[in-house]
């Protein structure tokens, strides 16, 4: 460790205060409200300034960490921390992530962190200028990861908009029925849509379209693997319910598991898979995989596979729609422990157009899917670089000048070479 780093207790560089009961929340407001599990809504009020570090105080999220760059409200399930005496908040956020805060908790039945415990934790810090330089390197990686996430949100919204226009609102059919050219469609695609509706048992449908179920469209419905997760790379990654959030997976945080060759082959994820949670509060949460890493899936997930890749994409889009989530909510009722069998999850009905329209839809959204997959791959690489650099930078084993000299942060190979050199010195 560099000699100029000084030993401190966290109270020397951070002030701590408990959060307060959450104010009224609404998604239409601008200030994020943080609980122990991150942003839980938005409010008009704030109780913490910009660059506040939010620390989970109690329960299963005890020791969780978040950094709010804007004014926010911190609830009573968390502790708010602010940098003191010119120290850098972002550096201290990364520092806290290396200290294993969860191991400092008190209480056996209900884990708890408090201001006194946090204030007494020892650490080492460099001068503020060095702090800012370290935070800039690590922050640049996280900023790019966040940019990719926001870009993917925009891309997802584009794909959902196309699905809704074509298969929910039937905009091209309505336009043709009124003698108008459907906006945004060329003549070849326009010609595929009918110009009238017809009555069906499900109500008015475009002429020639039909109602089907996910079950009828599927070629395979399968429960996942029962296995223990490991943070060590002992085998393929192990996708669980908790890894799927809002139709997305942060693969950099997905654990691993040991599997036999037979299990690997049977449960390996494949492009075009749709995975759905079948139990717990997130029952019905799902993801469509345009591409698949080397991973298997856990037993509380159900996999749906389809012989036609275009149908897979159509069903994947449908299962992210309000109609599917409403179906799941109606199927599981208000039980204390929600759960649904594969057959229940597969019972949802959706509108199915002729095959050529389905194929055109899949072709149009394919570049969107590919761009999102590329962004995810880049973010995974950036997260790996950050995780390689972070403990070395935060301990002083690697200095900022070394990172800049070797180009670490621009490629995993450069980062690994720098870290290996530092470790062997």
C-alpha cells in the first residue's frame, strides 16, 4: 500500500444520518426515493443532497449501497452518508463497496447496521486529489454502463411501440380501412395487412387473423434445474428469478453452478428462449433472449421454446405487454405466496397474424435486439474491468498513473496484465 494513504475510521470522512419515513410517491415526480433496495419511487420532497451515499440499514438488503447524484429522499430502511472535509463522495462509495459492510452488521435474527457501527469501521484513504482521480477512472466505466442501460430502455420502448401498433391497436389495418397509407410502412409491408375487421369470439379482429395461446404456439415447455448457486465460476452461469428485473438481466451479477454434461445440455439457454418466473412476488416476470450466454436456468423459472424464431419474438413481445401481466395477476389471485404452474402461464391468449407479418415484425426488431445485446456485452466487459481494477485501486496496490500508462480500462487484457504485474511485484 502506498505510504501516503492514511488510516481512518469512516466517521472521519463521512457523516451518517438515518433516513425518514417515505413521503407520498408518484412516478410523475422528479426526486428519487431510496429504500434499502434502491429506488422505490419518486417524490416532490428531499431529505438528502446531491452525491448522497445510501446504505441499506436492515434486513436482507443490509449493507447495500447506492449513490444518488441528485437530491433525493432516503427512507428509514436506510442510512444516508455525505462526504466530509473535501473527500470525494464517489471514491468513498467505491471504498464502502470493498469493506464488506454486511459483515459488520449486528443482530442475528434481524441484521442491522447503525451509524455507530459504520462510523467505527477502519479504512485507508489517499488525499482528495487522488480520490477524485480514482473515482474518475471507475466512474467512467460505470457511466458507460449506465448509458448502455438507458440506451437499451429506449430501444426496448421502440420494439414495444411497434408491437403495440401492429398487434394491439391494429394501426395499419385501421389506416387501410380508412383509405390511408399506414405511417412509417413501405408498400410491401402495407400490402400484408388486411383492410377490414371481422367478428370473432374474442371480439373484432383483423380479417384472417386468429387467437391462440402460448401453449399452442410452444414447441417445448420446461421447468428449470434445481442446483446451488456459487459466486465462483465453477460451471455455467445460473439464471434465477431474482436475476430478471423488468425484462432485463445484468449478466455481470449472475452466479454460477456445477452441472453434469447432461444437465448442461438439457438446461442450456438458447436464443429465442422465453423465461418466466413461476413463484413469489415476481410471478410472471419474464425475459426473451435474443442471444444467450453459456448459462442454465433455475427451477423456479419456466422456459418456453418455439419452432419458429419469428413466433418466439412475437410471444416474447406479448409477454412484456400489460395484457400478459394482467392475465398472470388474474390467474394467481391475491394469494400470500403467488405461484403459477407452467400450464397456467402458458394459457394466455394472444392475437396471431399470418406468418409473413410475424416474420416482418421479427426482422424489423432484430436490429434493435442485436444492438441491445451488443450493449449488454459491452457493459458486461466494462463491469469485469471495473471489478478487476476496483480492489487494487482502492487499496493503493495500483496507482492512477499505472492505469493511464498501461491503458487499463480500455481492454480486459490490459487490465488483467496490469493487475497481474501488481500482484507479482
